[in-house]
């Protein structure tokens, strides 16, 4: 076992309701921790409470860890202790110029006091209330500038997606951040902001993690936009990239710095020129996950976790690339439900390629291993992870992650499996973070984890939970 966090005591509470018309009794049970309950743990070096949730993966830069928190906050933590060193908000108000702020005295009178209170407040619920008051006040002052305009589908799924699913990135000296509200920013490692800008759009929708190549910071907001990484100024726009991406990839193919979308489209980083446009858009649109770049080859999910598209760009030249395409799938009817019906095997995670094997996992926890050399399915296995599933919860969302010689897959209820790499399924470990949260809505108290993959740094592992960032490692 790598790690474990378990509550040592619980208290049973209930709500008893009587319906006099039917003379029926209803009992709602909740298991809650006592206040300040101690925890038994193994190999947890530290756990730091964060101001809000986020699906973004932690970013390790030197002796610092960078994480996001809803709806727009970048946090910098000390890697050794978990202490929060600095935070930075990235929203419409922060993106205002000094001249725009001075033009409306209400900003100084009504907004600045709320911001000052928010910066000092550490309580989770009180911070949420301040955030709500702040947004409402901004909308009262200038609704055209500050109202969040979202399409209905995104608005309905905001509970799981949020604005901070995009992960930050760094070149070792600076940190770039992109939020789903359309705000991009760049900071040095001490928290000094180099620039911040707002990208205008008609409607907000699903966001994607950004990418950095050839001095261009690429972001997606209904189209692909290339920003100058040093100034934040728009360099180019590529409107043909028009479907939501889980993340953009940056790489060098044929000596050319490029960005690759989750559909497999390839865009030159320097000027936004479309070098390759994937013709079969309908299959890629059903997968939310980005692929991986392996030299001149791109491997990405198609039609969910059960298919892979392999694009070999070896030898491509000029302004229009034509890769060799290969599609790998599972035999018809594999897997099926006990009643014989098929199920949508969507995935939010990228493939993990180890040698000639590519591993994918669907949202129901079935793991697939594809033989890229033999172009066939090597095995599939129901891992029996049992995460929470509802309209705004995915049981398994994070990509399979390689840690040394092992693969880690997680569900959203604190459970992680450790597997051996190789042509057969072999589980060698099972680990659990069992932190319970005192919720004010009727869902399990188990802290949600596993919406972003764990990040390894030497002999330590960093896991972003709904409320806490965990540093795991042997003493």
C-alpha cells in the first residue's frame, strides 16, 4: 500500500419526517466526522486545505507546486511543507485596465472592500459567500461586462466542469494560466503578474488546458487562439478548430513546433496555419480526451475508450500534411453489460503508452490495453472501481498514470489501483484516501478525488482532491 487516510470516528445523524396524510416515516441518514476528528494515515507527508475545488492537475516547478481553485484562482504552495505562498485571481475584474477601474467609482466603493475581505478569509463556506456577493455586485455595476454568458449544456454541467479544469503550465521561470471564463495570465514564480487579458466570446462553453510552443501560448474558446507568451497579445486565430478539447498538445513534428487538438488536427504554432485536419470528425467529437505525441506519431482516443486512432506523420513536408492513419478497436460486442446491452464507453482520460502497449480506461472503470505494433486489442478488464456517478459526477475521469514501473488508475471516491505494466492485467496495490467532508447538499461525504491524474516528483506523489492537495511519500 502506498498511502491511506482513514477517519478514526464517525457520528450518526438523522432527519425524521412525518407525513400525516400517509402516516409514513422517512429516515435520512448521514455519516459525518466529529469536528477536528483525528485521522490515521500512512505515507501522507502533508495535506493542505484549498479554497475551492478544481479539475486541473498540480504543476511542479522547482520547490513549488501550482494548483487551481474555482472559479479563477492560481495558488502557489511550498513543495516541502504544503504552505500556501501566494495566490492570484484571474477574472474579468482583474483584467480591467487602471483606466477602466477609475472610470467607475463604484469599483472602489463596493468591490475593493469585498476583495479585501476575500483575501483574508480562510473559511471555506464564507469564501464561497464572498465570491457570490462579489459576482453579483459586479453584475449590478456593469452587467454587460461581468455577466457570465453560457450555453445551456455547459451551464448544466458546470458542477463538474467549472472554469478551472485547464491545468497551468510553466517554462521553469514563468507560469501561464488559462481559465474557462476566457481570462489568460502570466506570472513569475514569486507571484508578480506579467500580463493578464480577457478573450471575448459570445457564449462560454467547455474549456481546455492550454499549450506553449514557439513563443505562442495557445488557448481554446470556441476556436484556437494563439497569444504571444511574453505579452498576452493575440497573434492569430484558427476558427477551423471549433470543437471542445480536453487539452491541447504542444510538440515538434518534422522539426516544426505545432499544436495538436483532441481530434488530431495539427496547427503550426508560429502562425496558426492548419497543417492537417482530421477528416472523421464525428468519432473524435465523442471523446473528450487529448491524445499523446510520440515522436512523429499521435495516438488519440476515438469513439470513447474502446478505439484508438494512430496518426503517423513521418516524412511529412510542406503546407498540407497527410499522415498514415490506423484505427484500432475492440471486437464487436466487447464489452457488454450482463443483460447483453452495449454501453457508451466514453473516456475523459488520455491514452498511456508504455512500449508497444497503449492503455485507456473508460468512465465505468474498464481498462483496455492495445497492442500498437500488432494493431489489436491485447486485453480488457473491469477493474471494479466503484465511483460516484450522476449528472455532474464521473466515476473514472483521470488518465492512467505511469509511476516508475507501475500504472495508477483512480475513481472519484478516493480509491486508486496500482497495476503492473505488461500484456496481462495484474493488480499489485490498492490505496484509499477516505477523507469525509461536512456537506450541505445530499451527496456522499467522501471527498472527490481523481478528476486529474496524480503527479509524481521523485519519490513523492501529489494528488488534487476536491478540498485538499495531498503530498504522498515515505518518510
